[in-house]
């Protein structure tokens, strides 16, 4: 956009804006955890991130630079209040050691996938706006997945959190063994 003269700030200034918004979001992100559960924050954060990415795509199509930067800052803030810290916390709460290792592997592989495919998507026929529409759609599907499959951990004990995704028959066997002993 700067090359087309459609924006009045430099890339460096844009980076400063993004960095400051990211920093502020990271500092303030623990606050909602006091009032809301992990599932709630993940769902609404993903919904907000998905919508903001679609809005970024729309602003890219119409070459509206300042609203685009605002929408990117909206995405960053949504990320900092949801997936950024909470995906890691949630995985640590509900998974035992081996499963947690697989969760961390999956999170890092998803970051690697984004790093590898991002430049390809931007320079492909879909262009930057298509990439934002695609990523926004995937993120909205993620919000639906969270709404359907993720279980709330707020107010649960550590044992209850670790047992959330354990099959019921295994829990029944453990209870029977504890009674027998």
C-alpha cells in the first residue's frame, strides 16, 4: 500500500503500531481470565479473530489502509486475549505429560505451516486479500470447533481438568481399582 501511495505511514511506523498493540494486549491479557473461563475466551477470541481477518481482506480489496491497520490491531488484540496465551494454558491444564508434548508439537507445527505457506499465499493468484479471507474462514471454523468440542475448565480441580478428555470407561476402571484397594 505504501508503494501505491495509499497509506500515509511508513512500514516502520506500522511496525511500531503493531508492536505497541501487541505489547498492550500481552500485558492486559491476564485480566479477562479472572472473569471468564478458558472456553469462553477461546471461542469469542477465535470468532473475533476470524471476523477481523475477513474485514482485513475487505479493506485490502478496497485499498483502505488506515481501517486495515485498525482491523489488524483488532486481530492482534483478539489473539492476545485468546489463542495466544490460552491455548498453551488449556493444553497444560487438560493433558498429562505425554499428551502435552503432542499438543506442543501440534502448536509448533501449525506455526511452521503458517511460516512456510504465508508468502506463497500472498504471491499466489488469491493475493493478500484471498489469504485473509481463507485464514478468516479457517479461524471461524476453529471457533465452531471450540464451541462444539472444547470443554470448560473454570472452577474445576486439577484432577477434574486432567479427566475431562479421558474416556468414561477408563475413569470407571480407575474408580473400581481405588475402591478395591
